[in-house]
C-alpha cells in the first residue's frame, strides 16, 4: 500500500466519524476505523496547520 491515495475521494473527518460510529455499533472493523480516523486527522492537519507562535529574536 502506498501513502498516496489511488483514486476515490480523500478521507474526511466526517467520513471517519461515520465509519467509527458504524464500527462501534457492530463491533466489526475496529482496526479500519482507527486507521480511517488517523488518516482524516493527518489530512485535516495538513490542510489547516495549527498556527505557530512567533519566533523570539536573540537580544544582544
């Protein structure tokens, strides 16, 4: 399996939540649900990175 998705739509947080909910109800595919959530989290972070605090300059 490659890191780049081959076709289809990218995994969104909504998709992952829906998969996780179904997995919780049925007790099946727990590993897939975890991977889906992780993928959606990484995609969301890549699309909207958290703001970084300003760097402090060394005083002389």
